[in-house]
C-alpha cells in the first residue's frame, strides 16, 4: 500500500466515523423489525407505531406511550403482578423503579371499569424488547462497521 492509498483509507474512515447515518439507519431498521415481530398485538396500533429516527450520530426508537407499560408492566395500587424494574437511566427514571399509577384510575380510551382494574391490580409485563440488549447490539454493530476494512 502506498502512502497515498493509506491516506485515502484514513480519510474514508474519518468520514465514516463522523457520519454514522447509513450504519444507524440499517441498525435501526433491523432493531425495529425485531421489536415489531415480538410486540403484543390487540388492535395493531402499538406494532404499527414502532419506528426509528436517525440523526448524524443518533438513533431514537419510538412507539406509542403505552408500549413502555406493556413491556415493563405496572405495579397496581393494590398488588404487583410482577412488574419489571427499569434498567439504568431509562426514560429519565432511576434504575430499579417500577411503574405505578398514582390514582385509582388511569386515563385512556378503555372503559372506566377496565382502567380502574388496571390501576388497582396492575398490568403484567409482556416484554417484547430489552433496552440493554438493544444498546449492546447497537454498540457491537457500530464497532464491527467502524473496524471493518474499507
């Protein structure tokens, strides 16, 4: 390899390392596909809402708000059906937190008795994604892509 060829490869690596859009788009597409395949389906609204947005150096996963409660479960005001504790830093909530409604009823379009029952009894988790696994996968894939020969 000549010096010019080496400089060209280093230049390409610098561009690849500063603009991760293409890599993150591919990773985001694959991860959202996995999450959609595992998502619980009643009306299909949650599954249809799962998407991602890519910035120059960022990847954001998006879904309807209740997807978080479906995934982690909710501790009821009267009992805990096995809600899962949150991992570090998720949604700005401290590690180990269990979601819980603070009143006897919750909002939403469900009939009042159903909303009240969920608030009191809680909601058993239907885990369809794991943020730690997603984070590990993104880091691993970025590492593979950045060290791969150009």
